[in-house]
C-alpha cells in the first residue's frame, strides 16, 4: 500500500464508517426516545401511509363509542320520563275506576276530576320538559308517522293497520301497491321494496285473533296488520286492502346517531319518539273525563290504550338501548384490533432497538478509535524525510 500524505484513504474510510455508525446511533436514539419505529415518511413511506389511515379510523371509532354512549343516555332520559307517565296513567285509571262506581257521588267526582285534570296536565308538562342538550324528546323526536295524514292508518277499519313504526325512514309520502297474490310494494317515488305476505296469511286474510308485521326493512318501515277479533283493532286485513293507501312520514329534529366511522347509512342508527303529550294522537287523552259515571267508564278504555302506547314506546326505546350496547361492544373490539395493527406498523420494538443501539454505539466508539489510528499513519513519512 503506498504511503501518502495528501490523501489518507484509511482515515477517510474510518470517517465514513464513523458517520454511518453515528447516523444509525442517532436513528436508534430517536426511536427509543419516541417509542415509534416510524417518525417520518423516510422511515417507512408505505407504512406511514397505512398508519395515518388507521389513526384516522381509530379516532373516528373512539368518537363513535362516545356518540353511542351519549345516545344511550339520551334514550334513558326519555324512557325515565315515560316511566313516570306510565305511573300517572295507572293513577288516572284508578281514579276512573273509582269514579265508575255508584259508591261515590257527583260531588265526590268533582274532587276526583280535579286530581284527574292535574294529572293530565302533568303528562303534558313532563313531555314538554323532558330534554337532552336542549332537545325536547317527547313531543316528537326524529322523523315521525303522521297518522292523520296516513290513509293506511286513518282507514284502519278497512286496512287492518294497527301500528306503523319507522327506523331510519326518510321523510315523505309512501304509497302501497298491493297485488292479489300476497305481494305488497311500498315506495316513496325514489325507492321501493316488495315483500311477500302470503306465507303469513291464512288464505287471503290475517288469521283471526292474530297480527302480522309487514317489514319493509330497506325503507325502515314496519306495518302491523290485524286479523279479525284483535283487541283495539277497528278492522282486519285481507289481501289487497292496502292498495293505493299511503303513509306520511314527517321530518323532525334529531333522532340520527352516528355510530360508525364513515358517511354511510349503515353507520347511523335512526331513532324516533312519537308525540307523547296527553293531547297528542298517541295517548289521545284530551277528551276524557271522570266527572260522570258514564264518562268515567269510557275513560277506562282510553287510559288502557294510552298505557299500551306508553309501554310500546318504552319497549322500543329499550330495544334501541340494547342495540347501542352491542354497537359499543363491537366498536371497542374493533378499536382494539385496529390499534394493534397500527402499533405493529408504528411502534418501536424496544428490545430490537436497544440491541441495534448498543451495536451502533460500540461500532461508533471503534470507528472513532480507528480514525485516530488512521490519522497516525501519515506520520510514518517523517521517518523517511529525516
């Protein structure tokens, strides 16, 4: 090997190795200090792209859990108030039964009517006062069925419709087209769904004393159809009775809970609460009275129907709460597993990084020592110059 003075190749080589070892040492220090394997795009360009997408998804999922928990709280507020409405209705029924007996006089009934009227007003007050985050819940929350404008309901004496429930149905008018072969089509002009009821019918009719549900799940509409002899039903359904009738769904405030990370219909849960005021169409208690023995007896039936409506509404809210609890459970599981995938890309393996750090540290020290030795080599030329 030639003995040179101007260019010390051994020193240059040692310096290059020292720089490489110092860069590795700096990289390992950064990873150990941050706990991340990927601190910048240069560390793993593809991995960083995947990681950022997962982080956005995880962030959304965490908010989804929060949304579902708050939605559960909202529904519990509504259900708790309906529990008190139910207790009031039970007391009103007691008063109606008491006033229906000849053991009390008309003067006594005046006192009974005074309490009865106060209880009716209290139902209205509870409905109007029940709110969550300044949103009133019991006077119509979310999209609701306008029973007065829905001919399928208003002509229930011929259609046999006893109930219409919606879940995520868009506002607007829906019209039935009923064939004579057990098929029924419901649509709003932009989307339709056809279902077959023949398997649920007894011939062409709903069986006596029973009810069936026509579930238009893609539209978010469920229609209950009664057979002859069903308590509370004013008519019975026969094949084709729904032809040309309509369901009117009015838009309302609230009722849509975002429980998924994307803007998709399946990532939202739509909840609706009807008008639960005493004077509303569901409870329909505005004309009842216990001032006379005859009106008291008539009131018993009206109150029983109101109790049934409140119980059905509470049952629906309870079903939504259970649904939300499953939503929370599976979302938390999804968060855990997506977070694990993100960690496998992003997080530093401390054991491996410490091993590499120790190696780089030793090599850096060795490179420094060798650079010092390489810098001594040109001094051998002085021996030849003396």
